[in-house]
């Protein structure tokens, strides 16, 4: 039985599979934006007061949020001082490395013409949220002083 809605017409180039350049456009754009942000943080020293605003949570309460020290961590990471980057914000360093892995997987899959599907289920989101919360609590306790930025 023939499908009434099916049309037998040739596929136009716009309907064909995207080219390699088209598949890599978005990952390249994301990498450009991230590299630009890192370049700015590498050039404008967050260790010098007045270059960036103070974290609102820290400014109001004196509590370090999970992102506190992230700019200093990025600055140190860019300049190759990985120990200082870990001390300023260990969670951010894990995030930088996680981004690098996910971006690489994204590019490899784009080159192969496969879609990128990163589906975080509720379990993974709870684990990430719990790790972030534990990191925040520990860095604000007296014995977690080594995690202060």
C-alpha cells in the first residue's frame, strides 16, 4: 500500500546530511567563547582587588559558595599553577577537566556524524548536587580551611 503523504522527489542539498564544517560550527563556537573567557581571566588578574565584583553570598554572609575562587582558579590554571588552581577552587578545576572531556566527545561524535546525547538522569543530578553541597559545607567548616580560596 502506498503512503499518500510520501513524496517521491529528490533530496535537496539543504535536506541532505550537514557537512563536516556545519557539524563542527557549534562546538567551535562554544570553544571560542570559553577560550575567550579564559583569555580574559588570564589577562585580568583576579588576585588584584577591584577587577571583579565580590561574590554576593560571601559579601553578605562570609560563606564561600561553590563558585568562590573560581576566577582565581581559572587564572592560576591558565598560567600553569595547578596547585594554586586546586586550592582556589578544586571543584572548578574538576569542571574545567570535565568540560574538556565532554567537548572532545562532542567533537569526535560530530566528526563521525553522530548526535551528542548527554542525558543526565535524576540519579546523576542528585549526585552532582550532593557533591556540590558537600564541597560547599566542608569548605566553610573549620577543618575545611584548606579549601578556602
